[in-house]
C-alpha cells in the first residue's frame, strides 16, 4: 500500500490504543501532570547509570531533602491554621522552579492566607521574595545593592524566564 507521502507500507497504520484501554482515556495522573506529582518525584533527581556521587551532589541532595521537609512542615502548619492545604498550583510552581533552578540556595518558605507559597532569599540587607501564583506565573520583589544604593524592583514574571529577566534575583537565589 502506498501512502499519500509516497512511502510503501504493507498495511495501513492502525489507530493507537488509549493509554488506559479499560477506560478509553489517559490516566488522571497523566492528565494532572506535575501539579499532581509528589514532592519526592519533583525534587528527587533521576538515577543516571552507576556514576559516582561527589560531595557536591550529596550536598545538593541534602539541601533538596531539607526543602522538601520544610515544605511538608509548612503544609501541615497551614492545614492546622486554616483547615485547607496549600494552593496546589502554587506548590507545583515552587517545586518546578526549584527543580529547574538547580543550584539555587534553599529559601525561607512561607504562605499567604490564600495558600500561595512565598519563597525568600536573604543576603545581608538584600532580599528576594517570590510569590508563586501557579505553575507558570510568579510575583517578585527584589531589594539589591547597586552603585546608586539599595534599589527595589518588583513585578510579575513567567517562571521559566524570571531569572534571566531579573539578574539581581538570580544572584540572590544562587548566593
């Protein structure tokens, strides 16, 4: 049989079965994406062969574990205070940010009464605070020393481009 693109095939392409043949749709976990992923899945690096683990990797794993424990404790405290869990999309945004900002220092974590996570990095009188609105959007406030003294800057940014748009934030988060 000849396809419309000129290639020869023995038989026509078959329709691909659904991911979950019993239900005819994708699983809920697949549909949820990273927002439904556990803290361990998002913060634990994938195994890569049998490479030796150096001191830097061990320190990074310990830091990620500490952030994970702090997030679990914050979630429990927030539930005790408000009777609801932290905002799931805000949590997913924070976890995604930390996962893809490998090397970022561990922030101080807090939450607003709305459940949005707030991460803060402090270095002397300089400070970076980030409110995770959802997985992709965040609000930030930066106070950084420049040649003109302490300058303040704030705004809304996309999580993937934030550190490139605000170099002071990158310097403070990776301090």
